[in-house]
């Protein structure tokens, strides 16, 4: 056949297949819809149907990109969401390119320590091959069990697409469990090792971000089958955020919408994976990126992290106060109360901040007392500078506490940096106020002394402390409020992910 018009009842099926396949390979026909439209004048019979069905598999392999390996039987849920079916051609269809439906979820997973592992074992091909097989084959099979499409990209990065929040979370947790279980290689005589040698693959951790389930959020499949759109960008950002916070533990961050979808799905139709694996969710506030503000939850899937739920109310209160920009008093108070609650909820710890003072250790109780001290200095004594210094001490000590909540630490550091800036301006105003009041407060015999010993800091500070005691709560409050009001536009406790 040189033209489609030459086709007749006597034309062999393989000739028609060859003719149409050339147009597919050349890029003239890139979808099943285009194929059927091109061949619309041919009779529809068993021969042409068989040819079109075979050609569909070619179109799928060449132009479906991320989804090239899916089919209606293996991935029924995701197939129903992203494929336009053709009733006359079972298991054939056209890939949707622009989706704004709610039942599509995207996840990004990153395997910690992949680069280090490859560098460490660069001369051990067996180990490298084992890890490659795990990433290339095993995790794909895990995802397939839950009707989730998984593709490995850029070494240790994995992208997931599914039609159910519960399926996405089950897949992610199964992959985390898979890499946290030690794997062993038994070497044969073909290896450079002695037969019977065994090497154990170290435990690895995963950081994950999952988004989706929100109406009108675009999910775009590009011409070459790649993924794009808001839901993809959000999932990638959440994975990056989880990576920042995860440290030496696996961490999963999801949008609030995913959390809501999961709760709805499992309420009406209990998911088998979670029948004996209850999940808890921890509100981690909002993340800002590219002009968007996304509400985020962390998945708590290990029992040894359940204690974090005991201070969720305090951190949610901090988010509310931060959003209200209550810098004059509410934000410092909320942060100090959160830290006090964190120390109380944590497993018992004992740290020695100074190696030279081994008898001077800090425990949950002493750290709670230090947080209370910061709170009292700020709220009762109106010693704002002392409170800010005590908060700095709390943050410094908290960094040394094993497994201290990195999210709380990040917010504390962010908020302290803003209060430190306020404190510097407040100190300048305090100095001016003290100089202004000194002649009125200090006895006459000290006037000359005060002027002559500007550089004698110790005595000068004692004298100023005497003046400071005469400042009324109203004077202190007005001075503090004035500084906060002037700096309000530059103050922010928001957490940003990636480029702002």
C-alpha cells in the first residue's frame, strides 16, 4: 500500500498495519483518536479492529510517556480518570492532555543516601545492581498493587500518580517499609566475593510529598507524555520541604485536601492496608511558594512519634497568631507556650550543654522551666530584651536535643530572628528614654558622675538599671508597641519553600 485508498477486502492486515505504523512513527498520527479519524473511510470489521488494537499499543508506547505502561486491567482506577475510552475498541483509548478533575493525585519520593551509597559502593557492582533493581522493578510492583503508576527519574527520584488518596499513601508507606527492611545479597562463584559471602543493604529513608484531589487544579500531560501543572508543582515542593525537615527519618507531607480525601475514602470504604495500620495527621501550617499558600499536614505513621500530637493544638494556635501578625505580645507568648509543651510531651532526654560542667545537665523539666522564664520575662516583667535573649538560649539548647521537632525549631528560629530585629531598635529607644529620664530620676550628686563615666559600663549599667525601674508598664508597652508598629510590614513568620 502506498495510499489508504488502495485498501480493499483483499489487502492483508499486515500491509495495513505497516502503512499506518509508518505514520505513527513519523509523528503524523500521535493518538488513537487521530488514527481512527485518519482511517475513518475504511470498513470496520474484525481485520481492521485487530490492526487498530495493535497500533494502539504502539501509540501508547511512543506518545503516552509517563503512562505508556498502563492498561485498563492493571490500573483500572487511573485508567478511568485519564483515558477517553472507545466502546467499540475494548482496552483502547486516547490520553487526556489537560485535566482539572479532582480524583488525580501526584506524589514525589526521594531516597535518602542514594548518592552516598553509590559512591561508597562504586567498585561493588553487585550492590549497585541490587539497588538499581529495587528502584527499577520492585517499587513499580509495589505501586501496581495499589493501582498507582510509578516511574523512576534521575537516579533516586520517584514520581507516583494515582486516583485515590488512600492508595497513594498505602504505596508510599509500603515503599518506606521496603527500604527500611535490610536486604541481603548472597554471592555466588561468579562474583568477585567468595561464594557464600553476604552483604546487608543499609536501611534507607524516604521523603515524600503528595498533592491532588482539588477541583480546578490543572494536571497537564504534555505532548511527549511528561507531567506538568499545579498539582505536580505542589507535590514536588512538598517533597522538597519534607527533605528539608526529615533529617534521619522518613517523612511524608501532604496537602490538606489529600488529608480530607483520605478521610472521606476510608470512612465510606475502609482500605485494607490501614485496617491494622492507623494513620495520624499533624497540622504543619501553610507553605508559601510562587505566590501560593498551601495548607499542609504531616503523616504520623510511627508509634514513637505519636507524642507530637500532644502539642498539635499549641502549634495550630501559633499558626493562627502568626497569621494575625500579633507581634506585640501574642506571637512570643504562643511560641513560648508551644516550646514548653513540646518539652513536656517529648520522650525523656538529658543533655549536657557544656562538656566542662558534666553535673550541669538539662532535662525536660529544666527546659520547661526555661521556656516559662522566657514567658514570664515577656508577659509579666515586660523585660522584652531579656525574654528575647532567653528565647535565643532555648533555641540553641533545643538544637542539641535528640529528635527535637525540626518544624517547631524552624518556626522558633524564624520568629526569634524577627524579634531580635525588633529588640535592637527597642534597645536604642530604651537607651534614649533612660538618658531622657536620668536627670529627673537620679539624685543631683550623681548627675556629674553620670556624665563623666560614659565609658565605665559597669557602674553606668547599674545606674541605668535604677532608672529603668522607674519606667511604668505603660511606658514600656508604648515603646515596644511603637517599634513593632514601625516594623510590621517587614515582619513575617511564614515558611517559604524553594524560590520565593
